[in-house]
C-alpha cells in the first residue's frame, strides 16, 4: 500500500491542501452557523412591512414626523431622473449590475484604502449588502453582522432582480431629517417631486447615503455641497457625465428649502411609535394618524443634554453613546433619545439595549411585596446577607438595622429588596415585572 502514499514534495503539497480543506470546511460551517439565524428575518411577507403610512403628532397635535411608505406613493425607477440613479451607482456601487451581491474587488479596494489611512475612510459594502442591512439587520459593527449581511445579500440577489434591489434601496435608505428614501428626501430638502430634481440636487441627495447627518444641507450646507461635488466627480469617473455637465451643475448648486429646527427631529421616538403602530393596527389599514405624549421642549432639552454631556465628558470616560427616556408621573413619554447620532446608527438604545437595571428594578420587588401582604410600614432588617458567594452591600457601606419598606425604598437600601426577594420568591417578582411591561425573559437563577 506504500505505493499509494505521496512522497517528497508531493507529500507536502497534499498535506498543505488537506489543511486548507480542513480550515475551509471549518470556516464554512462557522459562517453558516452565524448566518442561518439571519434567514429567520426573511420569513413572511417582508416586502410588505412598510405598506402603511403613519403620521405622528406631539401632545399638542403638531406633526413631528412620518414613517412608513405606501407602495402607490413610490416612484418607479424609469420615472426617476437618470442622473439620480447614476449618482447613486457611481458613488455607492459602480459594479452593481455586474456583481452577484458582493463586490469582491470593491471590498479589497476598501480594505487597502483603510489600511493606508489607518482608519475607516472607504466602505466596501455593495448596494445589495446595504439593502440587506437596512431591511433585516442592525448597525452594530461585528463580524457576525457582516457575515449575515453577506448571506442575506446573496439571498436578495437570488430572489429579486437588480432593478428591484436598486428600487428598494432608493426607497428605504435613511436620508436624514426623518426622511427615508429619495422620494421623501426630495420633498423634505427641496420641496419638489423627485422627478423634478436637477443634477445638482440629485448629486446632493446621493451624497447623503454615506452620512445623512454629516452631509444634510440643513445641518452643514458647505459640507453638503462639497460632498455633492465629490459625487459629480464620481459620475465623471464612471462615464455618466462630461466635465462640461459637471461645471454647469457646480455653477448652479442645489439650494435647500428653509426648515426651522433642522436636525432636531425625534427620530428614535418616531421609529418606536411606528413599530408600535404596526404591531397594533388591524390588517388592511394603510394610513394612520397618531397623537403621542411627546413634549417638544423636553425632547429638545434631552437631545441637547445627550450631545453636551458626551462632548464634554465622553472622551475622558471612554463613552461614545448615551440614551434617555423622560417620563411624567403618570408614565407618559415626554422625551426619548436613543443615541447620539441617528444618521450613524438607528439602533434605539433607550428601548432595545439590554443593560443591568440596578436600583431601577427595585420598584418591581416592592410592588410584589405590597401585592402579597406587606405594607409601606412593614419592617425588614437592613443587615448583612449572603447568598452563595454574593454579599450585597449598601452604597453607604453601612447598615441601618430594622427599617420600614418606605424608608428602604426612599433611601435605596440594597439589602432589603434582596431579603424580600428571598421571602417572596423570585418567580413572583418576574411575573410582576412582565405584567408591568418588561419584555425581557428575566431568567431566575438559583
């Protein structure tokens, strides 16, 4: 049998190929393991998820934003200005109509550019990948998300035509100011139908795909025009325009319509309301007007506080994000900020980020106690307690002895709710929390 065994250089080649095959199979299994959960997102009628238009009002009845899209409000590709589509392709994905969903050459080009700059200066995601992220995924920057994005991009390419993918991308991309898609953005920034856009206006809109907040003309007109000039240059490089056409557009730059309080839309709150409306309205209803409890002055103050505190204290403490919800005593939401920059990340940390609740969970413990025979004057010892290898301590590092529940709550004493949880049973407390609206699982550990 020795005559069948590879010898010499051939032996080393076989061993190398064997190792490569082993690692290739292992890598494929790993990627599939990470990607399979992503396909749960494409079950059901996912294309119809935005077939509802919601107008959202504040507590005084003033419109604060809109969400959703009705298919008959959309504009077909062949009715959009050709230079708008060309601007998007030249800037975001020049090989869109020739690749299979992932632009390998573009990805390597971006990796090299970022390596030279020692930072992220160029993205490598194709339009199909960006659409996959917009439709199904969050903005988290992780390897797992990128793998899911790649697999979902391939899935989109198999199930949709190139024109359908491009149309969905132009309809669903966030364009700043609470506007999703080029149709809404055209109305928001220029007060006109998308069919009537000039070349300069189309270039400015195409510049928003990369960073809708940084290049929003109402936020920084100079930056928006500089970005539009880059887009026009991209169109020349892609052979969509001549130098003469670009010069004509630069001589007549886009002028946005005036908008008060630009850049202050409560976008995280609008997304939250939209998701709740979709969950609550009966099937078949396509237009909804919702009056909310939002207080504009409180919302503006909350947004300002987030930005001010992150700018002043964030760098020294290694903090880049923050979130807040402002409630009135009756539980009405008066303000909500889910992050620093909605344009950079639409993930609502105020609603969906899971964090250790700390003392904010204590009311559920005390509520459970009151529902099970305790009163505000019931006395529980504030004294050292150990459960397994855990010994909770008070912030003061001291103990007060026997205290009433009212005193323990007002002083935020830690040992008392721990003793109550032991006496009541943690299952009861979890049940109370769920009945009061907490959606997390809250598994009980023994």
